């Protein structure tokens, strides 16, 4: 089950943030208009964060609903994003946007709270039969 946590609505919000930042950069720093734009940017960031957090919570609920155990692959997110340069840029951005660390933390919390065992499978040789 692959689900992009940042929906198109959240991406539109991020585009709007970029546009407002461009406008803000043309204003006098700490002027009245600058503060108005800065407050709008803060609100939009909060909105995008709430959308992502909601998607994480809904996904975790779907995974933990009515199961006896949850098994995940014990991936090293740090190892996956380190090194690689330009060709890994898209993957790194996607992983950052999808908040995999936050997702794993919330999944572990929910499993612990509901008494569901959470197992981590070693990454070596998992694709071999």
C-alpha cells in the first residue's frame, strides 16, 4: 500500500507559500506588509503540516485496524538518503515530504498503545525466496 502523504492540495499550498515568499522578499524587512505576508506564510505552513499529520494518522489507523501483528522492514532512512548526489534528489525529496520517520514513530506508538506486536524484519536477503 503506497500512499503519498502530501496530497495535491498540500502541494498547492506549498506552491502558494513559495509565491508569498517571493512577494515577502520584495518588501522592507520587518515592515507592516512584510509581517502580514509572513503571518500568511506561517498559517499555510501550519495547514500543510496538519494535512500531512492527518494523512499519517489515517494510514496508521488503516494499518492497525483489526490486525494481530504488524511487520515492517527495518529500513535505515539515514542510510537511504545519505550519499548519491543528483540522481537521488527526487527520492530524498519524496522521503522528506512523506515523513517516513514520523510515520514509523506513530505506527510504533499506536501498536504499543493497542497492544499489537510490531516486528521489524532485517533488510538483508528479503527479496530472495
